[in-house]
C-alpha cells in the first residue's frame, strides 16, 4: 500500500509523540528504584532510557522538519535532517556507554556494596520490557513503512532497552545468589549493548550521509528503465537516498529517430516504472539519442535533415551495385532567392556524404515550403458535387471504388481536394498508390484550378 505524504507525516509524528510519554515514565520509574536500592545496572538502564527520551523528543521535532517539501535552499528536500539527528543520538549513546564503563570499573576496583534487593525492581523491569517491546515493534514497523531513519533509530533504542532490562534482571538475580559483582557486570553488559546498537545505526546513517547507494536500488531502477518500450540502453545510473526518497540520475539511450514528444513519453513512463519498483523515487532522465543497428538509410537521412532544421519528403534511395543514389524533395521559403536555396541544398548534400561516404549520389529537388496556415474557405456544395462526380468517373471500372467524404477548399494558391476511397484489402500499397495517383493526375488535368489532391484509401467494410 502506498502512503500519501500527509499520511506518512502524521504517522511518524504520532508514533514519535506517543513514545515520548512512554519513555519518560519508564525512565523516571527505573531511576527512582535504582537510586533507592543502589543498583548501578538499574541506574545505567534508567540513564539509557533518559537518552531515549531526549532522542524521541529530537525525533518528534525532526520528522516535522524532514517531511517538508523541497524549497529554494534545499532542492532535495529536508530528509537529511533525520540522518543528522540520528548521528546526534548515537553520540549521546556512546557518551552514556563510556560513563557506565568508567563507573563500573570504579565499583569493581573499590569493591562497592551490592544493591538492596526486593520485588519492586523486578516488577518495574518486567513492565519496562513489555512496554519497550511493544514500542520497538511499533516504531520499527512505522520506520519501515515511512523509510524514516529517525524512527529507525528510536526503534533500536527501545530494542536495546529490552535487552538492557533483561541484563539488569540477570545481574540483580546474580547479586541475590551471592555474586556481588552481578550488578556491575549487568551495567557493563548494558554499556556494551548500547555501543553495539549505536555502531549498527551509525553505519547505516553514515552511509546515507555519504550518498551510498541503497542495496539493490540501482539494479532495480536500471531494470525498470530498460523495460520501458523505446529505451535502447542505460548508459549510466546513480542512486542516493535523502530521507525516504530515492533520487536517481540516469543517462538513457533512445533512438535518434524518435521525435521529442515520443522521448518525453518515455521519460514519463520511466518515472512511473521506477516509482513502482522503489516506492518513493525522483528520476532525473537524460536522453541521449543513438543510432540503432536496424536504422534504415531513409531514417538516417531524415535525422540528418532534422538536425539541420530542414523539411524534406519523398526521400528515395536506390542501391546500384554497392553505390547509393539518394533523391530528396527539400522545402524552403518560397520567397528565398535561388542562390540561398541552392546553398542550403548543397550543405544538406554535403552532410549526407559525410555520413554515407563521398561516393553516394545525392540529388535535391527544391520546392517552396507550404504555408502552415494558408487562408482557405469551403467550396460551395455544387462545386463539391462536380468534383465528386469527376472522381467517381475517373475511378469507374478500376481497382479504386466507392469515392466518398469529398471535401474541396478554396485557397489563395488554388483548390485543395480531399477524398476517401476503397480498394481490395489484399492489394499491395504500391498498386493502391499507383491507381490513386492516376485518378489524382486525371482530376488535375480536368480542373487546372486544383492545386493539390489528397486521397485516403481504405479497405471495404466487412
């Protein structure tokens, strides 16, 4: 289940707030009992819980900051505040562990008297174990759902409290059986557990601050991107964590024949795929156009023209015994003088020879560029009927039939005719094109005012 940002923020804040009251209550109880019976182990565990109270308050404050969105100063969000708070808590734990070890050594050296035993410390410790076990599980589950390092640190503190309280019970029991060093040994055990758990938390926190890629994240992100249709390959990919978010920088190869809108669609699909694979993810997708192995000669020529910002069509390619011949229709501004247009055509031909070799034969037909928005009006219904009747007559007894959807527009350059027709579904495209061309030529001969004819051939209805 995917949690919304608001839901994650509320969940982390509520869990941290509840932990503050539980930590404070248990720490006060253990400290009071520890002072009353003179148990170093119980006092050490109470101080450990006091550090947990401080850590939980810090966590409660930090998660409110870390969940704020990115701003002008923090482009990757505020997630690193959680890592910094975790480091501060680790430092407190090591200071506490060091203090406990020093006091334990002093008691062992000076032979301090054992604590006064009763049922009260055991009852307090059993209750503490139950409370801390419940809190550790709740915090660990929430930290895993929200990917919060601060809550993960809190979960480890309470897990260490469970182990520490267990060690204190064992130490007090040893004292009760006559082993005077049992309480001090339990205090040392608490210090060692604090150090080991701090080391474990410190490792993951430092790795995050040093931008170490999470285990397996790069492989998952790369596989998700490679599976997107249109992706040729992943040239480079880097992942780092900021709070719960995976920030991914990917350089991805895409076919150079793809238009920009197709590449943008690939980027959107890649973002969705990475988010599905990793959860909270922010993908920076850099597209690098590359030539595919199966790229045709015509596609290569279209790329060359597009890179030069030129409009070309009717690209014809022939292979004459290992020598290529290329014919291209090049569209330029109709008001351009011939010398300028010829220079553009010459530069295009030079670029093609650079790509295919000097022995390629290139011929460029220069024609005026059609205006993008020519002024035009619909012809009268009577004129449309005349054109339709002529088309139907030219198609009679031929492979093309059922002339329909005829439209005629008057423009400054002449009449533009659009029509639909039908042909046998088994007929090849070449044959259809030849038959339709014959009809179009006949129509222009019959009506010299017609500037252009655009046909759309389709199979019959089933």
